[in-house]
């Protein structure tokens, strides 16, 4: 089997790329390890920025459909300390430029914009290698193979395509995030819902804190954030009693915090999802290699800073436009794309250390200062 443009990974960046190629009449196949679009929860809200995410959706011809997904009132932000004392409360006054949408719904919008069969579900890549004339062969865990004229790695932090270009490996940044959901929060978890407010909550202290936001249908989506060794939860995360064991450790870490905040994990309606946070080296890049490139986290993984999904979509849009602009010259397209992508990703990663501001020695006041544009208070 062979496909002119082969994308590994059906995340937002890979799907934007597939959509732009489809609009330009360029055949494309997307190989995704997950069994279906509903195989797992697709994360929480995303704020889509006017300088990268929104232009990407414009290029994909989906900006009006995107606007229908926006949850009104979610550009509200609140910062509290560990006692629940409100230090900053910024309501959504309608003037914000970074609308919030559910990540899963945005992904489904992109999937629905592609013809049936473009995304090949349940195809997990085990490895890839060059064959001839700049082409590459993908190997799948089911024993099958595919040859790609042009191969794009859009397969995230632990990309199977990255080794074709770079020896870089993600490194732990020193923080772990534990994800939870609370459903029907207004009635079942009213004190916590009130503490979170209408949009996003930051409950912060040095080395630890909570991030939470209001999704649709009364759902509160929460992330417990901790500065901790990489293996802090390794011994319990895979055990049969992982939920209670993780909760016990978190309870010890957050002893004395306001109960409406600790309820974000003690009263959660879902099992914890533990995510140690990793990053690729700042300024990660590679020499131009025929027939293959990367986008999104596969290319420039960084600790969460609000830019990752937006950058991935812009990568996909610009790569698709470059391929369309250089028919018959894939190398010119890839060179043009990488020339713009490398400095853009480096600039985004080189901005202020979000976790140092959120959970460093000056927290929570350093975060308030960042959000208000002032000095630490």
C-alpha cells in the first residue's frame, strides 16, 4: 500500500493538516492508534487564540462551525489561595479574544469535515524506516506495513516518527498533573462549583495547587498539580486500589486546604488520570530529511502553557498550505514549513515559565501579577 501524504496521529494538528490537504484535492491517509473517536476522553476546554489556532481553523474552512462550539462566559478567571480566599476575580465581560471550546467537540468537528476512510482507526505504529527515494515504511503492531511518499509525524510526545529525524527524547519537567471530573456540580458539589466560578479557577501555593474549569452540562474538570519526583505515584498508579491510594497521598499533600478545594479530588466522579509533564529541549530542531517532518508535540513538546494545541493546529494548516503551494516538490514544501515552524515553536517555549509563575516560590501572588500585568502582590 502507498499514500502520497501519510499522517500518523489523529489529534488536532494532524486533522487540520488532513483537512487543508483535502480542501486542496491532495490524497491523504491518517493512521491513528486509538480504536475510534470515542476511545478516550479528549481533555477539557481549549482557549483558541487569534494569532495561531483561529487562523488555522480559517485555513481549514471551519471558522464558522468552530464559533458554534464556543461556550459563552468561560473567559472568566479566578485565583485563590489555599484557604479559598479570592485574590483575583476577572469575570467574562464579553471582550475576550480567546474563546473556550471543548477539545473533544473541536476534534469531532475536524473528523466530520473529512471523507469517510481518511482516518484509519486502530492502526498503532510500532516503528518506521526509510526505504528509497525519500520514501518511508510504517510498521504496525498488527504486522502490516504501509509505504509513504510523504510522512508526517503528528503522534505527540512519544512520537514513533521523531527518531527518523532526531535523537531527542522528552524529559520530565518536575511537575505531575492528576486529572479528575465532577459531574452535575451545581447540585451534587455546590460548594466546589461556587468556588470554581463561571470559568477557570487557579488555587495555588508554592509547589502545589489546583486548576479547574467549568465545562458544559454542569461538569467541573480539575487538575491537581504537584512538584514531585517522576516516580512519585508509580508504585500505586497501576494497583487495583489506585484511586484510593492516590487520594490518600493527595490528602496528605493538601492537608489544611479549604474543603471545597480538596473536594476536587476527594469527591471526584472519575478515577484519577496521572500525567507526569514532559518537554523536549527548547529550540528542538533537526536537519532537513527527505520525505518526512513533524508537527505539534512530536516536534516541540513543552509543558502546558496554553499554546500547545494552538501551535499544533497552525503547524498543520501551514504545512498543508505549503504542500499545496509546491505541487511535485515535497522538499520545497517541507523546507518552507520548517523554516517558519522552528522559530515559532522556540519563541513559544521561551516565554515565561508558566509553572514557575503558578507554583513557584511566589505563588499565588506571582500568578496574580502575571494575570494583571503588575508586580507581584
